[in-house]
């Protein structure tokens, strides 16, 4: 009889202690992280087209093309690995490389009027905006989740179920926070 009451009381206790809310918030954070991965992959997929368009005009800028290729490979690898800190750092490396690549257009006026280049640049701008929104959504979901699992009584449930805090999407290398310097 006693085990019957425990079996009936257990779901009530679990729902009152926030187990379902923890799971829901964890899933929201995971979904937001996935959205960052989608947008970073989209960015990595656009870059080869942009590089090929610029290469047609700026054949002597081979070092920048190599740097962009390395940054793209790093970003694609970080997205595949799924580590949020690695994705953030790879994203910053890609931002710096793309900044230098796009700066080449200043030296090649005919490139600035090329429709393929303009379309790709618009696509990248849109992707940058999507990444910023996805990053904000993820960090908000992580903030809500992390705050919730530290409050009572959810903190007890979190400890019992092993729910730990999540990492924010942020740049860990302070040098990557500065805008890239472009010199010709």
C-alpha cells in the first residue's frame, strides 16, 4: 500500500519540483544552439562562392583567399564538433577573414558593380543578421535555463537528474573582439 502511494505521489512531486520545466528549457536551449549551427553552416557554404567571385578580379590577393579558406574549414569543423566555444571562436576568425576579403572590393571598382558579388555580399549580410539573432536567442535560452536550475526547488531536481548549466555563445579570445585591420 505504501509503495502505491509513493508511485502516485512521485509524479506530483516531480512536477512540483520543476523536472518538466528543466527539460523544456534544456530543449529550448538545444534548439537555439542548433539554429546557430544552421546559420554558421549557411555562412560557410556561401563563402566559396564569394571567394571565387573576388578571385576573378583580384588574382594577386592569394594570401587572403588562403586565410578565408582556412577560416571556413575551421568554422565548418567547429559546427560539426558542436562545441559552442569553438563555434564562437571559429565564427570570429571567419569574420576577420571575410572583413579583409570584402575590403578588397574597395581596390577593385569593377568588382563592386558585379551583380554576383553584390548578391553574395547581401546574402552574407543577411546571414550575419541571422547569426546575431540566433546567438541572442540561444544566450537568452541559456540564461533562462541556467537561472532556473539554480533556484529552489529546481536546484534539487537539477542535482538529482544531473542537469548542469550550459555555456553561453561568446568569444573567449579578447583579440578576436577587435575589428580586423585591412591594409593594402
